[in-house]
């Protein structure tokens, strides 16, 4: 919902440009819009099931790393050493949190 309000001024300022930019991407946008709340639902389910917040919160933030890795593998984006180091630090942090 937050994304809707952030993008609304851009769409209202130039609706034709927004429609042209979305051409061919409607199914993807609908899929993302419907599946985005799933991450939050899974977090609530994990917390309700007794998982500690100190583990669930960092695991949820790993979505950034997954996005970076998918960009590297699927979209063939250039990945520098800093991005790889950041992914490594994130994984190490989640492992350390889960071990304690």
C-alpha cells in the first residue's frame, strides 16, 4: 500500500507516460501486488508459531540479498566486490543470530 501512495503523484502528473511505461508489464505488476503481502503474512505466521523475532526479522531482510543475487544471475547485472561482501555479511549475521 505504501508503494501505491509513493507512486500516485508520478502517475497523476503524467498518466500517459505511466501507461506507456506499464505496457507489457501488467501481469508482472499484478503478480507482485498480490504476492507482496505474502512476506508479511509469513512473518506473522512464523511469530505466531513461536519463532523468535530476533531471527525472523533478519531473515525477512534477506529479501534484499535475494534480489541482488537474482539480478546477478537472471538479469546479468554487474556485481562488484562490495555487493558480494554485503551479501556475505548478511548471511553471516543471520547464521550468527540463529546460532545464539
